[in-house]
C-alpha cells in the first residue's frame, strides 16, 4: 500500500460516512413521500421521473460490462442487466416499475415516452450514464455503492407508503421486494472490488469522489421534484402536470 493510502477497512468507513451524510434518504421530498404527506399527483410525478433513472440503469451497466477485463467480472456484473431488463418480456425491474406507475394512475405509454420528464431529471441521469461510460472501471464501480444504503430506504418507503396512501398496494410496490436481496449482493461485490483495487491515496480519493457524485445525482433529482411539485411548484414547460397540482405563489 502506497504512502498516504488508507487501510481497506478505513476506506470502507469513509465510504459509509459519505452515505450517512449525503444519501437521498435525508432529502425533504423523500421524508414527505414516506410520511404520506404528498398528494397523489406528487407521488405520480416521483414515479414518472424515477422511471427514467430505472430505464437507464441497464445502459450504464452495459457500457461498463463492455470494459470489464475478465469473464469472472463480466459474469458478476451481467446479473445487474438481468435484474433490470429481465430474462424475458414482462420480467425484471423496469417491468415492475411500470406496474408501479400504472398502480399510481399513470399511463404506461406516456411514462415510457419520457415526454413529461423534468429537464433536471434527464440531465442528472444522463450525467450518471456518461460518468460510468467515461471514467475508469474503478470509479464506475465505486459510483454504484449507493446500493450500500438502499435497503434501509426501501424498507422505510414500502412500509410508509403502504401505511399512508390508500391508492398504494403490495402489488404496486412489487419492484422493491427483489431489491432487498439484489442491492446487498451487488453492493457487497462492488465494495470488495473497490477495497481491493483502490490501493493508492489518489485512487481512494477518486472512489470517494465517485460515490459523492452518485449521491449528488440522486439528490438533484429530488431537488427538481421538490421545486416543481412541492414548493414553489414551478413545473417546467412540457413537463408532467398532475391533475391536483397547485402552484404556490
């Protein structure tokens, strides 16, 4: 290990601190969502915009898969594509997310078209796909480490939404159950890779920066939702306008 580099366990602790301070479970929009404080239209806006993130995850994973140097790494990462795209039509995370958008009262074709997407959502998600495509394999893998923190937010989201919204059912939230096992599996793999390969101080700073960037991607999407649909309620031209939307002055 080079001078100035942390021990692997200290690097892990530093990465977990980033999540504790910057993960989007702290965002006001998520607190409102989980506590049942949003109107149906605001939940619809969240589901519609989050669809774009879900739909682009396989694209970022495929771009990384093409650069992985060994069959072992490619086999491990290929599971992510299968999780999201499924192994046949109607399976996988994207299909389950479309069940969610229908469950909250949105038209599937409209959501898939991304016509009602917030501009900031598109910019943030595309920035993430480009980051994974353009940065080193080590940084790209490190950017996925937000999955370390997702099981907690998933459990909170499912229990909170089921308890607080009468239009939400177990079937609506079927996307999240597989993620309770998929996310830990994926994050364990990514964390082990990062701890093994981030050996210099420069590499360790790069992987921390990658995780901070990914947290910013998730946070900025919620900033946009809050600004457009909560306060002040300024929906950009062309973006989805819920039937119950009221712009605040």
